[in-house]
């Protein structure tokens, strides 16, 4: 089955700096890669996603890049703010007809004011 | 976007009792729902895939007789933790994709289970 590795497990940045979280996946048939933000005790919230036919996607301060050849994708947050502090999970969905998401272990991001 | 509602949001039960958690898709029909368990400071671990009208598919290491899943309608899946023990205390969360083509997964609010 799919295996998703996520790094780093914790990340501290100064407010205004950029944060980068990286994930790798094992199943070359995976075609959908979402990123979720989870605050303590709450449900994960989708913040951005990318499909396998796209190399990069941006939404304001958040961007995701995908390298299908290397099977890795990254989340980039620019101009970080204290409210960006949370746990971020990457995930990968299998090929056609698959509903299942496999999650990375998560990255706890702390933005220091 | 689609809404998935999970109930209860938290529950405290005595060791040895059973607890039922409900997951409802409010504005779409979900033939498939997923149940996850999340321990503190850890990721979401898939427990089982709930399939409407058929048996659930359990991940390796998850006891099917302990975690009973019923998906009797296209909008409701339930997870029953039977004979709960303190080690079952965790955050349980469901999710439902609208379809295999619509890839976004919609999560319920989660249920914080504490077994005392």
C-alpha cells in the first residue's frame, strides 16, 4: 500500500519567515495530494491540494509543489503569522477509483511572534 | 462545501461499556466513509473503511469485533467501541469523500473518547 513520509516533525519559525514542509510517497499511481491544517482537538481542514497533472499551485501565502518523478511534494507558507501555528498533515490518494487517503505523520509548526 | 457531522463530540464512559459514534453526511450520499483514530500528538491512523450495504474493511491490527462498524444508509455510518478500556481513549474522526472523482475528503468534528 501507499506510504507517506513527512518531514520535519516539528518546525519553529519567526513571524514573517517562510516555512517548508516536505513529503514523499511510494505509490506512483497516487494522483491527489492534499494538505490539512489541524488545530488542537479540531477536525483537519483542507488548506490546499494538488493533482498529479499539475506541478505547482498557489493560494495567497500558501503554495504546494509536486515532483512526480521523485515522488515528493512540499508545502510552502510565506510571511508566516502566529495563527499559522498548528499541525500540518500531508496526504496522498491512490489511483483511479481509490477513495483512501494515506496521511503523513504531521508537522507541528510554531510561529514565534 | 460538503458537510459531515459527527456525534458526540466528546464522551466519557466506564471501562467495559460500549460507546457508539455516529457520522452523517448532510448534503451528499456517501457510499464510503473512513474511520480514523488519532492519539495525542500523532497522525490520523486509518482504522477501517465503511462501505454502505456491505461489510467494513479493517486495517491490519484493528479488531473488528471490538470496533463495530455499521453503514446501513448512504448518509450514516456508526462506529461502536465495545467493551471499552482506558487504552481505547483517543480522538476518533470520520471522513467521507463525495465520490472517487471528487477527491476532497470531508471530516467530521471528531469524538474525544475517554474511558475511565
